[in-house]
């Protein structure tokens, strides 16, 4: 995905988010360890999606979703701000 365009990357993150949530909600036969891993994966996905929206989206509707995904990622605000700062310093337009 590193060489892909931002919209394609965001679409893949949205799809992954939906698949992970569906797996968590519909699969009742998973162990508590598997459930915890799914929750961690969902939070990681939410952070990646939020950062992608912050860095690559200029529309108000796209940016409106970023805080929601940041909240779902359950990351401290300082971590989020540091990660966004790193993204802005490494992204080449």
C-alpha cells in the first residue's frame, strides 16, 4: 500500500475496519484472547484511518470523520499529535 494513492489506501482501511468489526460482532465462538486481539486490531486500524484522513483529506466531510476514528483508536492525545506531526514531516506531495 505504500506506493498507492491516498484514496485507495483510505478505501482499504475502511474495508479492513468493516471486516474487523463484523468479525468482532458476529463471531460468538472466539476466545477472550482472540476478542482482545480483534479490539487491538480495530483500534490500530482506527488510528491509521484517522491519520490518513488528517494528512490526505481536504474536504470538510472527510475531515469530520477523523476525530471519530481518533476517539475509537483509544490513543492518548499526545500520541496522536506526535504521530500526525511525524506524518506531516515525512509526507511528500
